[in-house]
C-alpha cells in the first residue's frame, strides 16, 4: 500500500490549498497522477479523499474538472501539431507515445465538448456573475440550464477553485415562517456579510420580465371616486353596507350580487364594506354608504388611507379583483370555500357531551385515514402521506378544531330590515328549520341568536337570490352577534332542529351598553395602539374562555364581555380602556380564574396556541451509528416517532448592547409532552387534553411507520417497459424544477418589500402583518413568474412510478409537485367503492347525528352513492 501523506488541493473549499503537501510545483493536471498513484496503492475512493483532506464528493468533482482541463490542453497541443503537418502517429509520439486511435479521440470536437462541459458551465456562471453579481445556484438551476446536477456542482467547484465563493443564505418563507436556504455563488472577494446585506439582489441564471405598471404589492394604481358621488346614510341600522347604482362602469359588480370591497375616495380616504346593487339612490349620487354614526363630516365617516401608495387600504385585494373603482377582497362564492370545522373557542362554551361527540368523531376520521394510508403498498407514496398526516395531527393538536356539525357552513351577513327579528333568509338551508348563528370570537351562548329560515321573503330573494354563502338577517340579529355590522362580518350557520347547540337570552347587563358613551377619551389620554388592541383583545378573550370553562357566573362574564367591547374599539374611537378595566374588576377576575392579576391563559383551551419562547434550536440530532461508528443527522426518533432537535446555544447582541441567548418561537401545546400539563383539570379541559394527546400520539405513530418504510426499489426492466412514461415524467420534472429558483427569488424580493413596508408602518397589528406578507409574496411571485406548476400523472405514468421505473429520489421529486390526494387515488384505485366495517360504523354514527350522505362521503373518502348503497343494505333498503 502506498504511504499515506496529506496532499492539499489548489484553492478548494477544504482545509488546505493545493501544493501544501509538498507538490506545489507540479502542474494542476498532476492531481490526476497523484490520485492514480494513491488508487494503485490500494486505497479506496474514501481513503484517497481523506488523504487529500477533502470529501469524497469533492474528490469526484475535482477529478472531473481536471480531466476536462487536461483534455482541453491535450486537444490544443494536438491541433497545434496537426497544423504543423504531423500525422496522427507522429502526434502520438510527440505526446508521450499515444496510439493513433487515442490521438483521433483527442482531436474529436464532439468528445472535447463533452469532456469540457464543466469548464464551459463554470465560465458561463462567471459571465452571469459579472453582469448580475451573486447568483442562486441551488436546486432547480440545473433544470433551467438543461444539465445534470452533478455537472453543475462540478462547475461550481471549478469556479470555487478560481477564487469564487459559495455561501448559504437563509431567508424566511413569508407565509410559513420556515427558513429557505439559498446556495449562492459570489465573485472573488465578496464576503458572506456582503451577500447577506444585499440578498434581495441575488440574481438568477435565467432572466424574468417584471409586470410593468404594477405596484410592489402587485396592485394597479387605485382608481378613486369623488366624494361628490357619495351619499351618507347616517344613524343607519345597515352599518357598513355600500349601495351602488346599477349600470355605472367603474362600479360594476359584474356577475356577483355582493362583494366585500374597498373604494378609494378623493385620493385620501376609502370606503370599506359589503357592496350590493342599490335601489332608489338619491339623484346625482352613485353610492350610498350606510353608517351607524350620527351626522358628521364625511372625512370622519370614511376611513383614512394608510399613506402607503402600494397598499392604501391595508387589505389583501383578491387576484383579478380590481375592477374600475372597486377593489374586491371577497366576492360571491368566495366564503363558501372557507374551511369547515368548529373551533375550541366556540365548542368549549357548549355542553361537554357535544364537545366529546365532535372530538371523538374527528379522532375516528383521522384513525380511519391512518389505516387507509398504511394499506398503501407503494413506499414513496406511503411515506409522503404519512409525513403529511403527522404534520396535520401536530397542527390539529395546537388548533383544537373539531369536526364541523352537520351542514355547518360560513356565511357573510347582509341586512334585510323587512325580515322579522327571529328570521333569516338562507337558501342553503331548508325553509322553516331552526338555525343558530355563531360569530368568532364570542363571549358566550348569550351571543348566539337562534332563528327560523324564511326563504319565501320576496325582498331578500331579490337581494340574494340563491346565494351559497350570504344570508340575510334583521339588524337586531347583528346586535346579538357580538355587535356585528355589515362591512363583511361572517358567521357560522348551523341547523339546530335537534337542539345540539345551546343558546340563551342576551345578558341584561349588556343591554343598551354603549362603550363609546360610557368610556369616552379625555384630554391627554394615551390612546391604545393597533398592536395593543390585538394584545389586550387576545388577553380578554382568553379570560372569557377560561371563566366560562371554570363556571363563572353570568354577571362576572358580563363584566369581562363589557371590557372586551371597550377594548375592541379602544384604538378606533380612543376609548378609556384603563378605566373600563378598573370599573369591571378585570384584575380581580383574572386573579380568581387565571391565578393572579398579571396571569394570562389558564386552561388547555386558551393556552394551547399561546406563544412560547424556547432556546434556539435546529431540526435533527447528530447520532453515532453503533455499527459503522459514523455520525449522521437523525430527524425522527425511530422508536418513539418524536421529532428531534438540537439546541444551538447561539447568542446575539441586542439594541442595548447586551449579549442574549437566541430564541425560537413555538406554542405551549407544541412544546408540551402532554396536553394535561396545560390543563387546570375541568371536565371540558379533560376532553380537549385527551383529544390533543391522542393526536400527538397519532403523529408519532405515523412517523414511526414512515421511518420504518423502505425506499422504492428501482427496476431496470420496468424502465424499459415504461420508457415513454419515464420520458414524460422526466420532462414534467424538468419543467417543475425550473420554478424553484424563481420561488426562492420571490421569497427574497417579498421579504425586502415586507421589511420596507413594516419599517414605514411599525404599528401594524398581527392580522395586518399577515395580510402584508401574503400580498408581498403574491406580488413577487407574479413579477417573477414563480407559479407552482401542476404535475398530474396519467394512469400509465403512475404505473411506471409504482413499478419502480424511476428511482426513489426521482419519485420523491414527483411527490413534491403533485397533488397528494390525486396520488392517493392512484395508490388506492378502489377506495371510492370500498366500505370497510370501520367506515360503515362511522357512516351510521354520522347519519344518526344528522350528517348528509354527501358530508359523510366527503369525510370518509367515498362517493355519496356508496354511502347510500351501504346504509341501504344494512337496513334492507
């Protein structure tokens, strides 16, 4: 065996420069000679890399680079000798005794091009950097260039050997909070700090064309209306309603009967509300704006623009929602798509029996879904679905949202004063049935109106027709709904003929209570900020929840609800919320029901999603393999299924110059081993804690299954059999991969926009910040063309994947770009026609609870016909 000696490599990213091992005067191509000598001495590739002080991957890349450079040098020399008139044999003699066929190979331009692709790629990257500065060379760039990733990595390595630098820049994903790592190739002399400071300017290999004329948040310039066109209806019980004159081009609702809109006024103010086509508008006016305020100047009635020309309304305008002067937030049909479940904030205020039923139903449906996933034979699909399932269970344990009640749905409310106070117009429900309306958040069952459906009311029918997501109510109903108005407020509507949902009379103490009159501002008073409103409102909402769960009296709850009514309008109207806290004894209520006057959430319901700061950590834990002795990163404990993390111990210097420990933000439920650690022991909390722990257990169980699932076995014969399908899958993957650099660029651009907007408006509340993040990202994606491509698989393509015609890694790539529900349809081709005993039992229970065949089918993943047939067979129908 050859004597081991550390040999360094020239300007690589390892520990030593080329030549430090005593071979500094050798030509670069002698690297290959050294490697050959080591290999001929019996060293393995791993041992050769160790001898050179580099990683195995780096060894392969440098070998490919040096082979290409040697090939180019040999070709140049052979051409020069050829130009002197030497024959191939003579050239071979001059070049060290090569035979004629070797010389022909060296002279072949096709072979030269193939051998020097790495160097040409490296030169191309350098030319792009010369124009744009640092560039993204991460995943998906190879698809844009049409080269294998191994070749691109080698080209990046070649550039590094010439002094270029590779850095990994992290940027947060605006809508998820997770971090995206971007591999960047920077010019010589540029430091990590330089790149990070200008990260929004990191270039892409391929260019993009920004959409001209759009603002940074993707909006067209706002088209304002003159205040002269607006009539204000003061002291109106239709507060927030906007009536538009029909047939006016810049106020056309098109095919919608109603929409939540923003309308710019005079370039300084705007209208916010629900727009409908009006009747009998005053002569010369195109808009009637309804407000509950008394006579006042228009500027005090309209809302003032934010001062940000890119986002004058502080709201997210839907894509394609700018039509003339109308800027649509939602329009008819949009509310119908909202998620259907029931929050703990609502359900925990009901009877324990109802909460148990809905939570048990949710657990049962998840258990059925888990069994279905584990029946899938394809390991890649199985793993992906188990991963998605475990993530959903983890999230559900924090959210504590139960299965929706039968035929429960979300609706925006519109005023119909001609209806009786105990009636609603709701085409999605049966005429004459009882329905309860619940607004989130609400103080208690005393804020839940119970009404009767009247779908024969002519005026309501003229206004709403067969609306799927709007209901007409008498204004008195809105008053009971926690003081709702008609500027886009929504409710959950639940049929209640069986009386599952309990409602009660309004609290006498709240009757005629007017926060603005009772707690007006005084000169010199410090007003509550938007951020303060959000914080105090969350605090008092948690207090009301905790009080209800712990059996507080109605009079005590009335005090907390009064204070919440003051807090919610404190910033808007400058109310004296501090005096409200004193008068309503909020400190005493907190001490009695939350432990102390300064305490916060005290029940598992209110504590679950409360934020918690813990020492900064990264995903995964480094463990030593007991067999090989090598270390590797493990992300999931294979025995327990728990996610693994490593505390970093990182610190930073704060604005005061203090060195403090870096922290990670999580939730109390996510950081708790058991939900019972967050419970005060009440009956309702026991139900929810048991539910949360069962979900945590399901998530861990799914991860154990996922880790134990083997990889997909590649089958060469299957590849030949499905060659056309494999080619089609590869083509779709290349197209999909090209989007990845665009998405990373969009995240960088969106982060820059978001930070700039936040710096200019530091008092934005949590909801406004969330909308701003979404706006910035949506606009950045539009500018860069960063749209996630759809990647449907044909039946034959699915069969190719299932039979192992593509590798495990490629199958994982396919999973990244496909709809997992569609993949599930392929993996379980008979799922729509099979009713297991467990599904049948679940269907019976849901039927008895009032769910329709359609709702049961959706929950169980079968067709409505299957449900009807299965239940019919059971009853002999």
